[in-house]
C-alpha cells in the first residue's frame, strides 16, 4: 500500500548515548499512554506513563517537556509510570511495577529508592515529608523516612490492589478486587492494622473519600458505590456504563468520574450521572484538580483534556489524534495530510510541527489512502466503497459511492489518477469527478497501486497477485511476483527497477516486473506498511505490529543492503512520504506521526556537563581529511532567552548543516533544542564525492563556518 526532547539531565559527568533521529510529531506532547497526572497549582503539573516517561508543564498545560527519569524505556510493563505523588513543588515520587523513584528538585533529577523488591506497584502517596504508602498487586508497603526505606504492611494472595487514597498519615484506603468482587483495605492507625471491606461492585479501579465517613468507589462496567460510614457498608449507585478509572468529589454531592470514552458528573452523590463524550477512543486513566474547578485528565497515547468548570465543559489540549493513521502524503516540504480510522484526517502546513484535524466526515469512515495533487485538490478513499474529494485544501468534501472496498490512490498528474480495491481498478481523467472501471483480469483484493506515467502502472494485492499495464489500464496482464503474501506497497524508481513490500520480505525487479528476487528476507516481524524511494539508491520501508513496536528499514545502495533503524515510538507504521533522501514522514498506529530530517541515521553524541560552556563554539572536524566518517565537536552555553515548543528556557535551537562548494546543502547533522554542554556529532559522507565541503553552526545570534575535506 503506497501511503503516502525535552530535558536531558544527566546525573553523571560524561555519558554517551545513541539518539534516534526519528522524532515524534504527533500526538504531542507525548505518545506515551499516560496513567497518572498531578497538578500542584494552576501552572505546574506532571504526568507519567509508558516508557518511563514523565512530562512537566509550568504554564498550565500550554507546553510540556520531558524529564529524564533514568528508567529504561524498553522495559515493557516494568517501565510504566502508574502513579505520581508530589509533596511540594520540589519533592515528588513515582512508581513503576518494580520500583519507586524520587526527585528533590522539581523533577530535574530522579533517583531510585530501595522499595524492598515488591512487585506490581500501582499507587503511591505521601501524606507529609516523611510518611508515604505504596500498593499494588498483593502488597501494601510504607515508608516513614522520606522513601529511603520501605517495609511490608499487609499482603494477601487473594486481593489485588489498583489504587488508593489517604486522608492523612493515619487514615487511608486501597481499592481493588478480591475473590468475591470489589474491595477496599482501610487503616486508621497508620497501617498497623488493615481491614478488608467488600464494595458490592466489580473491580474497584478508583476510590475517593470526602472525609473519614463519606467515600466513593467505581470500576469496571461503570459500577459505583457510596459509603457514609467509612467504608464498612456500601450503597450501589446507578451504573455509569463505562469503566471508571478516576473519581473526584468537591463535597458530598458534586463529583466527577472519568474512564473509557467518557467523562461523567453528578450533583446528587452519584444517584444520577450526566455523561459527556470527548470523542471515540478517548480512554482516560486519571485526573487531577488544582482547585475546585480547574482539572486535567490524561489517557491513551498522550491524551490530555482540560476542564475549567469541574467537567461541565472540557477541551482537548494535546494535539494530533489517537486514531490509527493508514496513509500520509506530502505535496511539498511544508504541506501534508494524513488519514485513517473513524474519519480521521489531519493536515499540516509547517512541516509537521503542528497537525490539526479536519473533522468533516462521518466517524464511520475508515480511510485507507489520501492523495493530494496540489494544495487544494485531494481525495481520500475507504474500504466501504466511498471516495471523498476536496477542492479547497480539505475545508469541504464531497462524496461518491463506488460500491467496492477501496484501498489505495495514485495520480500521475493533476487530472489522471487510479484507485485499486476489492477486485477493481478505477481510473479518472478529470481530477476524480468521474471514475471508470477497468478490468484487472483477476478477481482479488488489490491493496496497492503505482503508476510511473500515464501508461505504465502496477497493482498488487492478496496472495502475491501482481498486474501491470502499459496502456493506461486499457489492458492489464498478470506478473509472477514470486510471493504468496499480500503485496502492501509498490514503488518503481525507473521503468525497469521496482520494489514490492510484503509481510516478511522486500522483493526487487530489474526488468520491469518480468521477474522478481528477494531483496530483504528473514523479517520475523511483519512489514505491513509502505515502501518508497527518494532516488535510485535511497529508500525506506516501514511496518511493525500495532501497539507493540515499529520497524524502519533504509537502503542507500539500491536495496543491496537494508539497515534497520532505531525508533523510540513503539507503534506500527503503515505509511510513509519522502520529501528527499534525508526528510521522511511516517504515520501509523494510534495517530503516531514521525519525521526524520537526517535520513533517520543515528548520531553518537558525547555530552559533558561537568563544565558548562560560557559561549557557543564550533570545533574543527577530526580526522580531516576523512573517509567517510568524521567527528565535529560543538559547545552550547546557557541561553535564558532561548527555548522552544516543549522546551524550557535555556535550551537554544542548534542547527549544523553541511554544504558543498557551490553552497548547496547536502546534510543536516543537528536541528534540535540543546541543553548547555559539550557535544560531538558524527558526519557520514557515504554517497558524496571527493572534494571540499563546509559545515556551519547557527544558534541564536551565533554563526560559524568551517571547512572539511573528503578524500575517497
């Protein structure tokens, strides 16, 4: 299918890290599944989730930036931040299933505490500077010395803890489930004794107490209950209908609940709930209020929702979408579109720095492909047989029902284009106003289509079926692809050389499709994505497996070698769009959009924070002359007037580019906000000719250029 960092604070003096050069552009501020959030006041808040990620805002959620937790992002469930607890603006705690971490400087540094090797932790709360509780799975643990040591307070193989709530150092509750259903654990003496009470609900995911007597629990299927005697007895309330993950009450009457695809409010102690729907797939995990009115809810794939009136109204402050994106297409380096599940269409006009939704089409549509011939004229198609057309850049759309499942779009010019689908090939010669069916010769599901010009094109689909036309689709002939797998994507770099992407291999032809040989084999994980080339040598292929991992492969020698690239986003990539050999966009699972501006290559960077530079500087590359790799060192001082989107003041935008003798840009080495320190970046000149080149560093008002010599 042809579809078209925040703060790094190191606690060691010198470290070397491999920085992946695929940067997430959507969703923002993070793609992490956020499980917890805490706002200390209207401005300062923290949120944590998968991959050991904690993000922070100091301006009420307008901007967020990453904090370095020192948690391995590839640790699976053991890397998930489940709970946060800040005692004041400086001191805070966070838990993963197997560790508790602590900061004493507002999140700038985190250290791992000795939690006694207890597993499955889901909740932490400190009631004062010294006393804290944590729980999860079958255990309740406590610290009385600011988290330095933890000891077991209660344990049972029969219950499982999900959440907790403490009124003070003496009185607190944990909630979860036991063999007989939802339950709570209660202490009134600092954990010396814990009592178990059944709530009458199913799993109790959320708990909140207004005071020592009045409290609420809620959980799976929207079941919720109220107690007026400290949790001994519970009265069942009307089911909200969706799983509840967070509860908050301002008093005994006014409360709010959030969970799967829903925010609900009550004004009569939970007897009745008014449900609000922020959007399909908006699974919310937790919430936090800075006062009686202003609150934030977080959830799936970095979703952040804000309310200023205790849930009566709300707005999504995170950007992008959490819906799967199956296609991405750029018409130039600035303007691009992406489309996917449930009517999702996104657009950018600034190279992907911001993506905004074009919410114009029914949420029932699952878009398989999007293609724009220019900034105004574009089309999307879905597998229900609809094609939608816009003539004003996506502001308005008109639909046509063509009656067959549609999968891929390709245009050879502004007027002539093709669509493939379930047993069909369709052609237009008037910008998509009318479509004429063609006879593909075989009745299979075609997943991808590619045309070199108005005459020559290919389409592939299930069971390795591949067809070709040399007369604009008047006739199609079958080719032997050599594969029995679905052909997800096709790309030709010229009239004779082309590539096919299947689940476990990339195939190549050098004779216009008459024969194919496996170009990349042994892929255990499925490449159900896209393949595209910027020229005859440089190409990319993407894939992965849904919410588990992404795959990116690159070749710089026409497919002789394919190198797998690292990617921080653990999401399947379905589609890519190439601007040039260095700049590539990819889109996929749960709304993920990635971009690289340096060919996706990894850059080794040495960071020395033992001495903070007093000024910008650019060092001479070494070795020089070189072949083909050289190193360039540069220094970044503090810059308190600097800072960008997602980055606090002090982090200037540093750009280092390489140019040839004519002044033509040949490579971007660095283009990101950097904290103060000394850095080293490598430059690989593979593919460039022998000669003199120049590299220039710009940062704020600083600019310096130096010469380097490549000898092959």
